[in-house]
C-alpha cells in the first residue's frame, strides 16, 4: 500500500489499506511515517493517521489512536512520536503535536498537548505526573508506570498536575525561584513558541518542584537547550534566551526580598507594620513573578 501511494496510485494504496484493516482490525494510513524496531502489541484497534510519524524503537499497545482533532488547519494534522516512546492500551494522541523521545503515555490517556522528552502523562486530558526513570521506556514495557519519578505537583494532587501551565501550582515560592507562568512571560519576546518554552522549563526543572532556580539555570547550556533546537538554532537567539532566563530569576529574587520585607512579623510594632505595608505595587509585582499561581 505504501509503495502504491508513493508512486501516485492512491486508489490502489487506499484499497489495500482498507482490505488490511478489514482483515486485521488495524488501520494504518499508507502515507504514515513509521521508523524501525516498532512493536505494536496485539495491534487490534490501532489507528494511525496520514501525517502521523512514529520514531524508532516505539512501543504501542492495542486500541491506540494517532489521529487528528478535526479542527487542525493545513495538511499536517497528526501526532509525531519521538524515539523509544511507550504508548499504553487505548491511548488517544490527537492533533499535530509532538511526543518527545523517551516519553510514557499511560493507558486510556487522551493527549491534546505536546509532551516533553522523558515525561510521563496520564489521564483525560493527559497530565504530566513525573519523569520516566528509563532512558528507553518502550524497551522496558512499564505499562503499569511503576518506574516514574513523581513531580511535586503530582504528590500534592495528581488531578491538577497538568502540562507545564499547572505543574507549578503547588510549588512553594522561594527567592531566586521562578514558576512556569513567570518563566513563560519572561521569554514571550524571545521568539520561542509556548511549546518550546514549556519543554525548556520541564528539562530545567530536574528536581520536579515546579520551579526554576539558579542551580537549574547552571545546567542551561548542557541539558535543556537541545530541546529547543527548532526555536533556538542560532547562537544569537540562544544567548538572548539565556539572558532572558537569567534576568527573570534576578528580578524574582529582588521582588521576593521586597515582599519578605513588607510582610509584618509578630515582633514588629503595629505602627511600623502600617508604614511598611504601604507599597502595594512592589507587593503585586513580587506576587506576579514569584507566585506560580498568579
């Protein structure tokens, strides 16, 4: 079917695909891109769309759907799986989104947003609950998701550990620490897409506390930048991105100190408390930058 499609005989390709689907219960479009060393376990009910791509070494279980949302514009409307991705039974990955290398998708998940490399996502809609411990999850076949390093947000409440935008909700604000909301605002003018910013945030947040610190930033060039290759290919943009991240961390540190000074203590006289708390602008700015929920 693929050979017929590639030589322009689309009618024959679709006919052969339809017959194969009728006999086997597997519906893979002739134009789909599939890498090597792929395992489709049981395979019954698997659907792979026309512009979908499956990277080398991936593992898919039965009833997996790599489909479109019905609202995608343009011809490229199906998901792209990286290498060594594990997709559990009954999972649906919809739209022109990317699932990073070594990610895990739990059984029954409905994935509507990109998932960073090495992340583990479950639920409907899918939410990131932590990191895969294995470098190649598809080879380990951890369908029970036992080998997952949970995130701080997932420990607090698994129901709200959502992709990037929600992962910082339960993190405790500290000086020199920045949540995803402030991180995304600081990089809004750099030229990176929100998906790339979220991917970068996830890779920098190696301790899974939902915050970026100066220690996390120290690993910037070595660990995280490779995940933003499309948006940060040139050295000038890469340097601009690094400066922007450093600036937001420095500003968050300054404003969080101002916030701490403005907060009254039990030992402070009442008349001094009133004087100190007459700086609402500094307090509001500190809250916006340091508090991930703001």
